[in-house]
C-alpha cells in the first residue's frame, strides 16, 4: 500500500509530516486530509483563533512529489453571523 505524507501549511509556516501513513489510493488520502482539515478548523474555532486564514494539507508521496492540495478555511454561513467550517476544496 502506498505511503502518503500530509504537510500542514498556514500563511506563516509549513509543518512537515515525517512519518506519513499508508492508504490504498490518493482518494483515500484525500479523504484523510479533508478530515484533518475539519479537525484543525474545529480546534482553531474552539480556541478562538483566526478563522478566515487559508490553510492547506499538502499530500506528497515518499519521494516528496506533490500529489494534491486540500485547501480549507472557515467562514460565516450565508445569512448567519457566526463562523463555521465549510467543506474543504481540493486542487489536483
């Protein structure tokens, strides 16, 4: 099973995943990255952090080749003044 690495990028930093994890395919890795993004946004919201800053999970293979970026942020729902997570967008 292929190993994928999930690097977390903010406007200020890149936190590299040095361990990686195995997934059957890139679609499964993308799902994991989307779940990670949702968890990060929920944690930031719970801590009162900046909600509108873009963040991404950059998925690479074992050789370091970029495979996929999952970009995510939180913003207000239409018609609602509170910030809540929105579905991650992917860039292939």
